[in-house]
C-alpha cells in the first residue's frame, strides 16, 4: 500500500515536525481502513452473488428439471460430497493456517457439533434409509476414498508436531491404529462386506494412503514454515 503524500516545510520547528508526522500517520491509517473496508465489501458482494447463483442452479435443476444443469433426483448428496469436499477443503486450508492461533474452545465445540450432526445424517441415510443421501451401497472403503484426504487437509495444520507429542497423544494414536488394523484384517479374513476391503489389493491401498501420508509429513510443514516467514516479515517486505 502506498502511503499518502504529505508535504511538510523544511523550516518547521520540532512541534511542526511532530504535527506533520502525526498527520502522515493518521492519513496512512485512514487509507488502510478505507482499503480494508472496500475489500470486505467486495468479499461480501462476491459471496452473496455466489450464493444467489448456487440457489438458482439448484432451483433450475431440482425444481424446474432443466436438462442443461445436469441435476436430477439421481444426483444425491453423496455426489455433491464427491464434487465439493476436496476443492472446498483446499480452499479453506490457507485460512486455517493463517488463523490457527486464533482458534479456541468455541471453534472446537462448533466443529464437534457439526461432526455429530453429520454422523447422525449418515446413520439416518443408511438406517431409514433416505435415498436422497445416496449413502446406501457405499462401503467403508468408499468413505475413505471420499473423506480421508479432505479430513487430513482440514486438520493437519492443527496437529501437534512430533516434538510436541505427549504420552497421551501416542496412546490415542496407537489405539486408533490398532483398531483400524483389526477392522482391516476382519474386512479381509471374515470377511466383513460393509468394509469393502476384500476387493482391494496393495496397489489400491498405496493410491488411497499416499497423499494423506505425504500431506501432513511433507507438504503441510513446508507450507507452515512459508506462512510463518511471511507473517514475521514487515508488510512492505511481503511478496
């Protein structure tokens, strides 16, 4: 941001210099507030326009059944999750990294409440069943393909580093890994059809797990270091 140009006479005294400096700083702050206000207004305008377009698209497809939308009763919630889960998570990732230090208990409670509501929706989709969800027929393997990478991307920036791990963290991770290993073995050996594991081989597991393992171990640490360097630099030096 370019600071406003303020002309001060070379011959002014110390009080005049202080007044000139205060005037320059005040105008700079006013300009910054004005720029931030315009930016927020544009963000709100774009968000409202996007919501209006999305509502029109849904109305045109599901209510009016216009063929060009590609929407119909066959496009269920599952299809929407496949389409938007990963792009939405990638879009929100920079915000999580930039504002992770501001996240508090209130955010954790809100996330837990949203997770419980979604779990209730999934159970209802299978048990009622609700055909509009499109959940029936999808196995645990399908859910891993759908949600594993987005969940890792959404939460990896909040994970403690290896040096910050405590005994309780290691205990929880060990129990979770042991429980998942039991489910995998039973999926192949019993077999449990609801897992969908029996039809998948080692190569399928490599494709499923490669990115979710690389993201928190390689990509996210490098991205966090870059963000921290940018935050530590003065505004004029950021590029």
